[in-house]
C-alpha cells in the first residue's frame, strides 16, 4: 500500500498544481474582464457625448439649410424681378447723365441767393454752377 499512497500523493499534488494554474488563469481573465468593462464604460460615455453633439449638429444644419433655402428663394425672386425690370424701359434720359446732374435752381432762386449773400457781410456770392449741382440732392428749391 505504500506504493498506492505515494501514487495518490503524486496525483493529489498534480491536482493541486492544476487547480493553482486554473485559479491563476481565472485571475488573469478577471483582470482582462475588468479592463474591457472599463473600456466599455468609457466608450459608452463618449458615445453619449457624441450622440448629443450629433443631435446639436443636426439641429444647426437644419437651421442653416432652411436659411439657405430662404436666401435661394429671395435671390431667385429678386433675379426674376430684376429681369422683368431690365425688359421694361425706364423714363428717357436724353443726355444719359446720372440723376441730379442736370438739376438747376428754380427760377428766381439764384437771384434771391445772390441778394441774400450780398446782404450778409463775410459771405461771398455763389458765382459758379458747380456749387449748385453739389447741393442739388438736398432738394431745397430745385427743379430736376
């Protein structure tokens, strides 16, 4: 029986050694599981943040697309109206000058202005036409 006892002790030692190896592998596997669970938590947090960011970006994009659509519609309407305006001839402008370049003072206004400046000391009478043209857009006592 001594041999059987020695064989049992050998089997017992091998069994305990195998169990120790299995426990070591289990602990190693537990470490990997904890690491992957932590990674999953980090990824889920990033996914939540990215989902919120995606939702905000989609809302902003929808607003920008609507604004662009409004601008496109305004541009098309303006171009259509401008095209119609180009086809309709405007009032005749015989000398092709921009507005207010052919304006002049109403009758008697030049004489009255010269008389006013002659009565006030230190003010010189207006002698040229160009100063009249320069004041034309103010619209006082002018004929266009």
